[in-house]
């Protein structure tokens, strides 16, 4: 029987003859924290575990037992079930200094956590930009993390983003829900629904939630966990008095460092011997920084990089700059934060300086190396080297996932430099959009077996193109750039770039659909449709309106889907033949989803007629299957079989395994309705094997549902039950609500030849 970590810790402590206080004194870990660990109220961080191991002086077997128990504790909750524990806090500052009074104030709030009144503690830290609000919040969160075993959530709300665009609370909630293990397809569309689901997810967890750089109380409220077990820390440049009034938030006004704190921080960064060697110049340096933590940190990084530089020289150089960033104005006219940024910038070599300026063009403050390289038009090897140099100069940081982070003030400064240098902003934006478009096309090619058309236009010179050797690499790239793509489309307001909204949205559709990320797909295609309408682009309107209608239909928004289809119908007379066929196919798919099968088959036949004139065998085959699927849903099974069997021959010649899988399913469905059950089962099993081959879990579940019905009607209740359970598992894994239906069918599994007329049949047979 595996022992809990707390029990193992208590056992080895007592065997060592130590009291709680004795172990606390030997390890440096507080007696209260050790007590919480032994009672199972908290999970040890690695640093805490190391301190305890060293203090206990265990032999190897005891050491392994304690480490193993800690690892099991980290992986499971109290019931033994696996639980996702997010660890989103940015790294703590090694050189954090000062703030003793504020830390004590927050500690008192922490000590009162889960008080009898059930109050959900909220701390709002306000103050000047750069005053160290984020550093304080993150440092304190790391300090008490042991007391919150269910993890930490962190988000930069970009309340004072240079672009003027705050992070939508719905987007922040989407990130939190994903981190908590909620599948993308189960995340609702609106902020209110996401907020309710977030509160439900954290209601029984002990967590820290850090909401950084908030604009106002309204932006923050949907993100509050409102659980007495969760502590929320908010940072903002404004005083969130509204939050104090309605949510009893405890407001802390973070002031500038005291001179002593600023000198201590400078010494921690440049070396303790340099400040005593010239205390007057050191004091003058921090005074000229206005005792502003951000300015002191950047200045110290530069001084630390030049250990031979006399502090008086640094004072003279800084004194030559007389202006400061307007947003960091204080009552000290001699302090200039821009001079501090400028000093770091001027120390860069010309290539690093140019690279830094171009980072301002990136649509998101968090970005990948590839996106940064594309923005500046640099090779990847060069980009990696330049990013390392910028991080070393404290102009960049990195998050836990390895992405780079550009602070909003530094980002604004980089934008000023870009404009003053008259760098080509449009060319940089073009490279980013080409990076997102062309790599999406390459990633889709790795994901699918269906033919993927090559782009006619080569990417702009300097846009990074990646090679995707397998499906996993493709999915990882899409996931890495998810936050970038929507922000990029929102920022693509230059009339010369509007067409990218249409093109990029189209190229990202296969991934978003496969992941069931309907909310993101709807948002993206709304932007794309607006752009297509502005451009008066008939093909673009038809293409993105079709994708938008499909995503809306998937989420049950039938009236909204009809409005999107109206845009397509208004463009039919303007479309070239091929695009008119695609438009008819899209309308047919949505009508089929709406169970308007007569209209669906009419549109599919119209599309098929055009595809036949174009002599594209793959498109002909795909649409033959669609016609067959709608015919069998209308009860015209013999006609359906003729269409689908013609399609099957063409698809096997073309190698389109995805559409071939759909066609085997359509034939199986028609055979089942005709009572040819053994043949139906054989066709379903062939379809299932192909969907497994192309890693399409959603349609595997659809086919398993069809297979189970045929197995049930054959009298094989056990096989039917197993198929429905497999379908439930697949749908549950992607967060599809139909998983419950499959589970219920598996439990009932009553043999019957009657189909449930109230159930909407699966639509694996007619793929979008």
C-alpha cells in the first residue's frame, strides 16, 4: 500500500528525533508549512523538498521513499484520481528585494484563508507602471505556493497594452479552462458562460489566481474564482475601488522603492562590492531612476554586463538623457526611464537593435522564436542568437513554455524606435501573416490525407517556413501559434493586408475544426467575413461564410448559420464555376446538419454537376458520397448505394483516405437500413480502420455509433455495448456532449430493429 507523502514525512522526522520546530530550524522551512505538508493540506515544491531532504540527512532508501511519495502526491488528488495541476506562474526574481511591509500585509490575508465567513480573498495591487506590481505578486505567489496544492493560474490582461487592445475576459477564461483540463469543445462561447464554468471548476480546489495588468474592475470580475479556497491577486496601474466596493477586494497601493531598497536591489544585481566602493554614485544612479524598480533593474543589468565600468561614468552617461516615457512621468524631472531603455538599446549591435525594433510589430506580447524571426526577416539561427542577447539585456523574458515575453512598456518603446528609424512596418506585418498562412497550409498537409492545394504566391522573403514530418509536429505548431493568429487578424487593418484575414482564416479552419474549437473558429471567420465584404470579394465571402455557417451549425446556432448562408446565396451569381460548386457543397452540409435533407441533396447535386464539368475526380467522388449520404437519410437507400459505390472506386484511385472512410460509412448506413446487417458491419469496420489511420477521433465515434446499432440489430448485444463505450470514450476525450448519449446507449443496449426517430443521425458520411 503506497503511503501518502505527509505520513512518510512525519515518519522520517520522528525517526530522526526531530520536532516540527526542530526540523523547521534545520531546514529553513516554517513549522507551519511542515505541519501542512504532514496533514496533507499542501504539496511540496521541489525547493522545499530539497531543503527537507538535506535537513533530515536520510539514507538512500528513505530518501527515495520520500521523493516517491512527493511525486505521487503531485500527480494525484486525495481520491487517487489523476488531476491536472497548472503551474503558470512566471519565474520568481532571484534578486527580489524590499516590500517587507506589503508582504506582511498580504501574509495576514493568506493566514485568514478559508475563514468561517467563507469570504473569497482578493488582493488588488495598484501603482505606477514599472513599480514592481507583477514582481511582488509573482514573488509572493511563489512564496505561498505550498499552501495551494491545486496549482496556480496566471494571465497578463494587457490592460495598458500599447496597441490599446485589452485581453477579452472570455479569452483569458478560455486559457484558464484549458489549463484546468477542460477540452476545447466543452468551453462555451460567451464570457458569462465561461465564467460560470470556471467558478465551477475551481470551487473545490485550493489555488492561486494572478490577474496581471488589469485595465479596470469590469475586466477582472468575470475572472474571480469566488471560492473561499482560492486567493486572487490582481495588479493594475489604477486603483480598483469598484472591486473594493462590490467584491471586498483588499487594495494595496504599491509605492516607489525607498532609497535603501533601491540600493539593496542594485547591489544584488551588480555585485555587493561595487556599491560600497562608490556609494555616492550608486545612490545617484537609483535616484536618477526615480527609485522605480523596472528602471533600476534594466540599469543594473547594463552595469552588471560591464563589471569594469565605474559607477560615476554610468551616472554621467545617464545624466545626458533628459526625457522620459510619458506614461512613466513622476514628480522627479531628472529621472528618465526612456534613457534607461535607450541605454540598453544602444548597447546592442546593429543587427540586435534592428531585431528589437521589429518585435513591436508582433501581434501578441508572448511569441515564438519562429514568429519573431519572421517579423524581422532573419534566419532562425540568427533569431535565436539575437533573442538570447535581448533577454540578457533584460529587454525580454521567457515564460514556462519557452515563449518570449515583451513587457508592454518595452514593447511601446520598441514601437517608437521602429517609427523613428522609418523601418518598413508593413513589410514586417506581411512576413508575420505569411508565416501564419504558409505554415498552416504545411501543417494541414501533414494532418490530412486529402489533397491540399499549393499556394500560388510564395511567402514574403524572410518569413520562416517549417517542415512538418508528422501529425504531432503539426498540432504542436498550431497550438503554439493559437494566441498569435487571432491577434494578427485583428491587427491586420491596413487595406493592403485585409485579404490575409480571409486567407489565414481559411487555412486555419481544418485544425480548429478537428479540435472542436468552434468559438475560436467563429471569431476568426467573423473577422474574415467582414474583410471579404469590405474587399467585395465574392469567392472570399462564399468561402469564409461557409466555414462560419458550419461552425455555427455545429454549436446549435441555426439562425446565425442561416444568416451566414445568406451571404453565400447572395454571391452565387458572381462566383466562378469551382467556387460556386464549393458554395453549394457548404450550403448542403449545413442544411444536412439542420435535418433539411431535401434541400441538402439538391445543393449537393448542384455541386456535383459542376464538379463533373471540371473533371476533378477527387471532388466528384467526394460529392457523390455527399449526395448518397443525404439520399439514404431521405430513405432512398438503393439510389444512395449507387452514388457511394461510384465514389468509392474514384477515391481508392486518388488515395483520399479521409473521404474514402466517409464513403464506407455511408454505404454501411444504407445497407443497415435495407436490413443487410452483416454487410453493413463489414463496411462500418472498414470505415473505422481508415478513420483510425487518419487519426480522426470524432468520425471514429460516429462510425462506432453506426456499427453498434448494426451489431445490436444482429443480436450481438455485447459487441454493440463495447462499440458504444468506445465511442463514448472518444467523444469524451474531445469534450463532445454526445459522449453521454453513447454511454447511455451502452448501458441500455436493448436489441431492436427500430431506429430512434428523435435522434439526429451521425454525419460521418458527408464531410465538410
